[in-house]
C-alpha cells in the first residue's frame, strides 16, 4: 500500500476570509480523521507504528507538528467554534459545503447518454431518489425515476424562461455540456449557470474537455469560455475535463474485426480514451462528497491507446489476427473527430482517485461490449 497522499488529499490552508478558513478547517478535521483511518490500515499492512505514519502524513500535508495532546485541543476548539457558528447562523453562514441528506442534486441533461449513467451511478451509490432533480428537454423519458420519488422537470437552455423552475431547490448541479447550440454553446451554458446561481445552487460541476490548459482544438474553445463563465459566476465549481470517450472506438473495432485489417498511420497520437461509464462515476463522486470545490480534474482512461493497440487487443480477445497496413497521414484518428496532437496524449489517476476503483482498460471495455463490435 502506498502511503503517499494523492493530490486530492492535499490540504491547502487559505486566509481570504473567515468563511473559507472555517470551511477548510472543517476539511482539515475530516482529513485528519481520514488519515487516522489510513494510518491504521498502513500499520496493519506494514507493521509500522501509527505515529511514524502520522509523522509522514503531517510532513506531506505541511500540518504543524503538534503532539497528540495539542492536536486534540486544536480539533476540539475548531469543532466547538464551528458548532457555535452553525448554531447561531446556520450551516450556510460558514460557507461549509458538506453534502447532507437534505441537499438536492440537479442533473442537467439527465436523459442524455452521460446524464442517464450519472443518475444510475448516484442511485447505485445510495443517493435517495428524492434528493435528485432531473432536468431534461424530454422529461417524459425519465418517468421511472419520477415514480421512485425523483423530481423530474423540463429545462432547455434555449428556453431560458424554463430554467428558474427547473433548478428551484437544488444545491449542487452537474451541468452536462450541450452538443449543439449553433455557435452559441458557451452563451447557452452561461444562461444555465446564471439561472442556477439565481436559484441558489452553490456548486456546479461542468463536463469540459481534457487538458484545457494546453488544448488548441476548436472543440476546446467553447469549453474554455464556458469554464470562464462558470468561474466568474460566484458558485463553487468543478471542471470535469473528460477525455475522448472510449465508446467511439467501438465503431473502429467493428470495422477491424469484420475486415481483419487495420490501417495504421505513422503520425497517429495515442490517447487516454475514457469510458462514458467512468466519466459518470467520477461526476457522481464529485456530486456526493465535499472537497471538490474549485478543482480541475482531467478524466482519462488508464492507458494510451492507438489503432495498433486496438487491433492487438481485438486479436488478444478473439484469437484472430488483424493485419496492419500503413496508412496515409492522419488516417484512423478518433472516430468522427479526427483529432490528433500531443495534448491528447495524456492519462491521469483522477478516475481512481475520485471513485476508489481503477479506470476501465480498453480490454475490459471491449470484453464488456462484445455484442457491439464482434461479428455474430
Ligand atoms: N468526451 C467525448 O468524447 C465527447 C463526445 C461527444 C460529446 N461530448 C460532450 O459531452 C456531452 C455529454 O455527452 P453524451 O455522450 O451524454 O452526449 P448526448 O447523449 O448527445 O447528450 C447531449 C446532452 O446535452 C443535453 N442538451 C442538449 N441540448 C440541450 C439544451 N438545449 N438544453 C439543455 N440540455 C441540452 C442533453 O440533455 P437532454 O437531452 O436530457 O435534454 C444531453 O444531456 C455532450 O453534450 C458533449 O458536450 C464529449
């Protein structure tokens, strides 16, 4: 077991205002409790003393070197202060954003392919249907959740008058980026963000595009502007920068499998494709736990994949050889997008860090979807 803390576990003290400080204090307490639990696991696995482990954790988290007695007094003082503030002013007054049973989660675009997977994932993780506000242009397709107790509502970014009622009562929101908008996509996203903030939504997670800081793709421009709008909105935000869906490789797998051939371009960029399912799990994890406010995650698969790897994986699964032929520049690519470039050549540990399980490999994905690409 690796005792090194992941980036999502790092504690960064802030001093901008008392609300932020108190919120971070709350996280610090939570982290200390979490690390005590990790320490016990570490002791069991490595016969190391708990104190040794706590020392390592403190070093990595830059915690003051307090002995156990003073740590206890500090924690006690902080929790008493938080309790005092929440009693006087309510939880909102201290800016704390833990998810509670009372908090309602909005899924914008709940009937889409990603949206419906997120809804299933939230329910599978034990979120009560009554906590869900499912917003869609086609609410009639979500009847099964209404029957279970979810609030199913109509909402369309191109009809801004529909949005206040759609978002009323929600605290957190997953804003699934739209796939249309006639050049107005960022502005339509902004309408949704403004309506959500006006309705009292305090935290918005947005499905963006991978490696946005170094991403020259035309597809990234809309997401960049949408991210800027969200950051300026006043709500806490989380950028879920999804890599290209692994699902788009199924068409290529079907073609290769049927023809027994794969054209490979020398200049092809191997990419960190991620399954839609993993994107949904990561989004659900961000929606149901605190600690993801104002953070950016590159959501990728666990490995870089090119058409050569795709052909080899098909052969490994079916036992049938796929012969490789060389193709002209730019052949293959990624589904209909034909994107390439080193900015796509990235993987991250975000899916595992957020969900607690490894991201899906190409082989696992192809095996789970044999019916979609294997000749019958
Ligand atoms: N990473 C990738 O490889 C990749 C590939 C394609 C797209 N994307 C992006 O990821 C998003 C989700 O992917 P997906 O596979 O779930 O796509 P999808 O099945 O086509 O879903 C489109 C989503 O956009 C919502 N939407 C469309 N127009 C809207 C409007 N006017 N107002 C409100 N919501 C609207 C839909 O919600 P309702 O239908 O429920 O109203 C739905 O959730 C896409 O929209 C696109 O921005 C990423």
